């Protein structure tokens, strides 16, 4: 994750205005590990930034994603989720509650090369699908 000064420098280099709202969106996202949606970030920020709109949060996340500062994470729900941790890691997605957990396993970073017809691969990420510990426990309790 980037420091406030690094974010300011990146925006300055790209000649993109860094508003206090954009900075707040990044700082809120980088303080979290739950891979929030734009809506979740908006709900967290609106009490401190009453003029903030959901559209601003979406546009800011899109800008940050295009800059490579945040990653857009696919989720089992329809809404996109975001991660300020852009170092190489993977994810486990709970199909029950939607929780997304970080997976740090260097063996997943160097999968055997694969060829796909009519497609040039530029990278990969691994997403495990299943149940988080809480949902697995709840399911076991339900079936007893």
C-alpha cells in the first residue's frame, strides 16, 4: 500500500487533481482488509464527507485501478470489490457471505505456463471458492 506522499506524487505525475475526497477513498480502502465494495466505502465515508457522492467513490476507484494503485477483485456478488494491497497475492471467496480473504502462497505465483488458443496471457491470479470458517461452522451447526 502506498503512503499519502506516494499517492500525492502519483497523481501529480499523471496531472490528475487529487481532491480530499479521492485521498479519503484511498486511505479508507487502504486501512481495510475486507475488500470492500464502492457502496461499503461510501457508507464508511459519508458521515465525515457529507458532500461525497457514490458516483465520486466509483470514479475514484476506477481512476485508482487504472493507475495500478488498487486492484478490482471479482466476487461472487454482482458488485465489484477492491483491494489496496497490490503486491502479488491471491484470494479465497466465500460463496455464502461474500467474504474475501487474502492468500499469500508463493507457489501460486509461478504456475506452469499455459497456452490458450487465440489468447496472449499476461498474468494470472488465483481465486479459491468455498466457505469461510464462520460459514462452514454455521453450516455444520445447521446440519446437526
